[in-house]
């Protein structure tokens, strides 16, 4: 089997179809909607767990033509035998598809994800053991607290200035690593955001 190529997709405004009814339906609809996708759920069942989530619900089973205009499709029907027909249409239309727990009908897979606002850490077992990927994700989550998201926000605020002041790539890379490896993160973890920002500013002003 060829290796997977990891990417992060920008889904804002993209039509994403979830064929649901089985395990993981609500999680997939919620995650896609929170990423800004225009989600269509095709499933006869009602999902009270999705109250407050914006999506279109087509209350019936999948039919040919349902993937027209779709950017990607996630399939998790109650009856996995439905995946073959969904897969055939996705392949014919060139639409990436994930079928939950059905590797032969997948052109992409989902990693285990840990989020701290804009910081996204993903772990994948390349489909061999999602449980192991989840356990590793949980261990990393214990080390990457909310201070990392705060640190990322500070670095993001400085990004334009760093690019402007250090136009050469090698020099700019050196400065970025000095910022990242500074004591700023420690100060954020200790509850001192002003000291953290000053630490970063001192590095910039001394170069």
C-alpha cells in the first residue's frame, strides 16, 4: 500500500456530503460544519445530538446523483453494504471519500486530532490502528495545554513584522526559532502574558 500524504483542507463554503445513520455520523457532521463546510446529511434518522449545528438534512437513503457538486464525501451508513454505490459515484466524479471503518472504500482517512484553538496536532496510524493514534493523541494533549494556543496567537501577531524586518529566509528562520525556543511559553504557562510578549519583543529588538 502506498503511503498517505497528510494535508489540512480549507473547507469554508465547500459542499460536503455525509451519508449517515451509523457510527460516527454526528461527529463527522459537527466537525465539517465547524470547519465552515456546507454540510448535507443524507440519512433517514433524526439526530437530536446535532441541535445548533448548521447543516442540510435529507431524510432518506443515498440515491445516485446525491454527490453532484460535492467537494468530499464521508460515508457512515447503518448498512455498510451501501458504501459500494457511494464509492462508485465518488470515483466517477473524482470526489475524495472516506468510509468509516471500511478502508477499501476510502481515498482519505481521518487522523486523531488535538486542538488548542488554531494549534492543530494530528496523529495517524495510516489506518492500521486508530486506537493507538488516539492514545498517542491523548498523551500529547496532556502536554500541550492552552498556553500553546496563546503562544501561537502572540507569534501570529508578530508574523508580519518578522517578515518585514528580516526579508532573508535563513535569517528569518533563525529569528523564528529564537522566538519559539524562548522563555515566552514558560511565562504564558505561569500566567504572565505581558512578560511573555516582552520576552519576544526583546529578541526582535536586539537583532
